[in-house]
C-alpha cells in the first residue's frame, strides 16, 4: 500500500518505520524543517537539551524498550536510577511524596500520615461513593494532608484547570497508588518500598532524544520536511493530499484539533466538539551552567505557586554527561499553559525562571553561561469531565470517514514514548 503519515513527531516516525518494514510505501509529511516534535533536541555551545522537557524511557513496556534499546545499541544508553525530589518549604522530599514523609517537618509528617490513615479507613470500612472528579479522587485516596500539601497544588499548577472539572482519566499517567504499610514506613523513616527505591529509566549517552528520532528515521525513504498538509480529501479509492497526491491510506498523528482545517466541510457539530477538548501548551527553559551540580537528583517537582511558574526541573547533565561540556551541568524547566495562552516573550519567561530558581537555591545565576526557551502549542491532553463524551462524538465521525489516528495528539490521550512504541506494534498489527 501507499500510505501517507501526517506529522513527523515520534508517533509519525515510529509508524512510518514499522509500516515501511512491512513493505509499504510510506510518505511522512512534517510542516517543520526538522523531525521530532516534542522529542527533538537542540545543541548550543556544547550543551544539549530536549526541547520538550525531561524525556526518559521507562522499562515498564518491555517490548517497546527492547525495540528502542536495540535501535541505538544497548551500549549507547545510560541506565539511571530515579532520584527525584519535591521542593517543600525548603526541604527536598523524596518522590513519591507519600514515600518521603520523614523528610517533612514533624507536624506536616503527622498530618499526612493521619490523613492517609483516615482515608484508608473510609475506603475500606465506610465504603464511600467512588469520586467522579480528579480533586475528590485525590482526597479520597490520599487524605487531606498529602493532598493539600502536594498532590492538589502540584496538579493544579500542572494541569491549569480546576481539578473538580477534570475526570479521573488524569490518574493513570501521574499518580501511583501506595499501600498503607508503605506510607507508615515512610513516616517513621523506614524504606517504604524496596522496589520503588530502585526505579530505573534509560536515556541516550549522546545526542539526547534526538538520537532516537534520527535512528528511527534513518532508513525512511520518503520524508517531506517543511511541507504542511493543508487539505485531506476522501476518495472512492483512498485519499488525496494537498489536491494532487494520491494515497491508499492515511495515518493522522498531528493534533486532532487540526481536523477542521485540513478536512474541508467537517460538520459544525464535530468542529464544535473538537474545540471543546482541553489541552495544555508547554514552555521549556534550558539553562547551562559552568559548574557541576553538587547532587545526583534526576528531577525536582515545584508544586507551589509561591515558588515560581515552573512545575518540574529535569537535571539533564545527571541523565547523561554527554549533554554538557566536561565539568559543567544543565537543566530544563517546564511550565504548562492553558491552550492558546502561551506567552509571546521568551526573554521575560526565561528571566523569570532564572530568578525563581536562583531564589530557591536550585541554581546560582552567576554560574549561568547559556539559556534557551522552546514553546509548544500542543503538549498535554487534558481530561475534562466530558472527555469521554466528546471523544466518542469525534471518533464516530472520523471512523465513518475511515481516517486512522495514532499517537498522543491524534487520539487526545496521554502517552509516554514507550507507550507510543508499544501501541504502534498493536496499531500496525491491527490495520496492516
């Protein structure tokens, strides 16, 4: 078959590669002049960073991880042990928060433990009604202490929507569910969970996430960069792109909100439903320093508004020394914004991030030698209370058109890189 893949992010590249490996003629269209999207990387004066923030490869999806490790060669990966922290009242609390209670001031530790025990009792013995929104789910599962001190402010800062207006679809990508024994151990200073303390992730030794993008795309035969798909028309035998390029099939991997702009005469009710989907944009601010860090933290959460706009800092030089010149360090800070509210001044955002991280002691701005900022309109799907209803309407229409969609943005679903590869195997096996 002759197949067009619309979008050159990680989803489009993986699908194009797998389809070409099965003998199909694939044409990959990307409107930018570079492949990778959120997974692209950039090099500045010997410092390298991933534009979309602190990406990493988790070993949970074994088939996907093996596919990517083999792609670069296993010797070209670092296997790092997660050493994450949460910044709380000047304390660096172990992540997840409920496993770091002993790092808290004593009063806060007690309140978190008591709240968790009360929540556990109510779930097990009072059989409270299962919550229907994200805010109530957090309180139901973790109690007032952990919820009010970390989970609610962090998720409010990250999702940018009233948590009472979000569905519990937000739970899967963000929040582990601890047993009560682990939380009690954490509170009294014991290791809460041996396995949890040894969580690992993979990251390329050189080239950042761009090295994965480049390896996936290396053998692709028909890559069309700087070529936007402006029109997509269904025909009796397949599809036509941009008025004159004919294909047997199409795989759509760009944001689903773009459908009305590409498929003309999309019904108004479908367009209205697409416009009702919530999503967040992303700003990443990269900082390169002329000294090494005095810690081996992998990333740091900043849950409270008073600590500045950043919600998470990834210490990229601790992922791989190949990201920085010798004797130096680097980090990338992430800020999420509601759809269509991205700031237009990179310099002011960068300056605000530098000042806030310096004031918290996370960096010394006098050590700063290079900075950069990247903006993405589409970064994270947001699960509103009517998410399932909206997606069903959209899917019904696009399924009738037989338009295949794949990836985070085209399905409006939260997927990590390993999820994308795992689901790509399933997608190709199902349809081709």
